[in-house]
C-alpha cells in the first residue's frame, strides 16, 4: 500500500513559492464557497511520527481563513471524556456546517495504538473499524466532506528525521510519542495498513502523502483538500426527498399501540403506595449507580398531553437535584441545525454516575420530522440504523438506557386538551400545533409502529406505557426505571 506513495519527490523553494500563491488563492475561494453552501468539512490528520503533521496543520492555518477553521487535538483523555462513550469527545468537536475542522488525531488513533501494543485483539480492532465506517457514512450521508490524510515516512527516513530533531538541527524537541512509537515502526505499519484497507471507502477515502520533503508534503495536503472540496461543490446542494404520503390500508391496520391496554387503571391509594415504594427504590439505586460510576439516561416520547411532564416530575422528585438534569427538546436552534441531528443529544450525555432525562429525544427524526416533512425519506429512512448504533454505544459504555412511549387514546387526548383550555395555569400547554397534530394521528401512529419495530432492541427496548390513567402511567414509569437500574447494577 505505502509503496504507491511518491517517494523522493522534492520541491525547490522557488517552485514552492510559486505553487503556494496559486494554491492559497484557490483554497480561500473554495473555503468561501463551502461556507456559502453550508458544507461541513472534516480533515483527519494522521500518520507516522516525525512526518511533520504539526507543520502541515500550521501551514493550513496560514493558507485558510481562520474565521472558518478550527483544530481539535486528541491526546490523552480527560476525566470528563473517560466518563462518557468514546465518541463523545469527537462529536462535541465536530465543525459546524460551512466550516472546516481539522482533527489532529481522531477516532482512528486509540484503536490503532491499542492494537499495535496488543492491548486489544484483532477482532476488537475490526469491530472498531466497522463502527468508524458507520460514523463516517452517517456524516457524509448528511452532506459532510471527510478528507483523511495519512502522512508517511519510510523507516529509514523517520530515523533520519528523528536524529536531526534530537541533535537540535530542527527548531523543536522530540515529542513523547516520537520517542516511543518510533521504536515500534513495524508493528504500527502493519496495523496502519490493515486499518486503512478496511476504512478506505468511496465516501471517505484515504490519501497517503509521502512526507520526506516538507514542501512537497504541504503542497500535496493542500491540493488534496482543494480537490475534495471542489468535487463536493460540483455535486451541488444535497437533494432533499419529500416524504411520501403514507397510505392507510382499507379499514386501518393493527399497530403496536393497538395492543396497549388503555382500560387498565389503579385507584389513588394503590397509586400512592406503589409510587412511594418505587421512588424510595430509585433514590437508593441512583446513589448506588453513582458509587458504581454508572450513568442513567431516560428518554420520554408520547402523544401530546399524554403526561410526559408529570411522569418526569415523579422521577425527579425521588432524586437528589445534584445528580440529574432534564433536557427539554424543542425545535433545533441555529447552532444545532449546523450539525448532524444526533449532535445535540451526544453533547448532553451525563458524566459517570449522573442522570440525564430527555423530554422528547433523537426519535424526533423518525416521528415529527418524518410526519411533518422536515426530513426526507432518505434522511428518516436511514435514521433507524443511526439511532440503533447511537444507543448501542451508550449501552456498550455501561449507560443504563430507558425509553418510554406514553400512549393515550384520541378520545382521552381530546378530553385533556379541552380541560387545559379551561384551567388558567394550564392554558399555555395547549397550542395550535397540538390541534394540528391530532389531524395527523394515523400518520403518527404508523410512524410509532415502525419506530418500535425497528428500534426496540435487546440492549435498548421500548416500554409502551398505558397513560389514559395518569396514576398507572406514573407508577409504571418509576417502577420500570428502577427495575432497569437494578438489573444493570446486578
């Protein structure tokens, strides 16, 4: 693989100066155009130690407009990062649409280093590379440009470069990574070849840049970036496919919601007894989870007026306020629109031992965005797998994940809507949008049916809560969440 890199190519100072003027002008122009087009660009900088990766990053900062450029360096993990799923640290540093983000070190670094040192097995590396491919596919499907640069040096050239640095012939000192990783050149080369072969995809190809000559290396990096951005611009704006009308079958169809027994109820006395017992359990269990450094994520979806807020309050009443946070999900802000739709949920994941409650969630992509046409068929159609992968990462990390759909009948919803209109302190809860959503009940019901069928997994099952009885719904939610935490801790 690395034999294909152009070895020994040198660029004179005069050639470099002339080429740099033209290249820099083109890069600034294409940077402006991707900003106007709203394309997110991710540049991954990886390679052999002492290949000059820092110099390349510095050069790109010289050539590009700093107002649309950011660099994130991923070295040692902080405590904050270790307490969350591994990809949290990358999601939070992704550049917004219209800008360029350089990832100095990336999601490739840890798996490759761990395999080179034989701290993980080959199968574990392969699994991680599959996850990386899924992440990159998800970003490019969303319109992002991913430019992956591997800066290569032969073993002989690396030793020569390191000797110059150690003898003070270069204006810096050896980094800790250059000192240690260079001693394992052959092991790293083997792992690198395997990783590149398995992640060199059509949507996110690798570019191997021979780095013996610094001027040649820098020009090649700039030209590769320029070509990738021009190619993306030539494709034009991302085509949005309008949501196809959902045709109801004659006489309707049976969905998972039809199987929820809405006639079940409990009286106030039973409710209070069950709620008090469940709240005591959940209080004790959350403290145990904190001691065990296990996070909890509970997310609530359901019909308007189904009682999500009331159920959430019964959970939080049992918790110490220092341990939980409630995220109310509304229409995305401008900052959130500038990222992949999962970004705003990744950013709020709790640290180890804490609880995050989402009042509405990432399922908006396959519910309201699907039904209302805010997402095209291609977007919500691929979201099921994206969501399953997201939830898998949470549970693989040890997060306790509980998902609740609160279900009421159309008749009960109507009764609650009318009741809210008569009670002064509840009038604000009912909006014109709520009434409009009622008209699309069959479409939402169909969307919920597919959501549960495709995203109720062994590691993240849905709980469908009968909510015509508020007492039953609240007791069921608190008891179920307590059961989930208890099972996870056991």
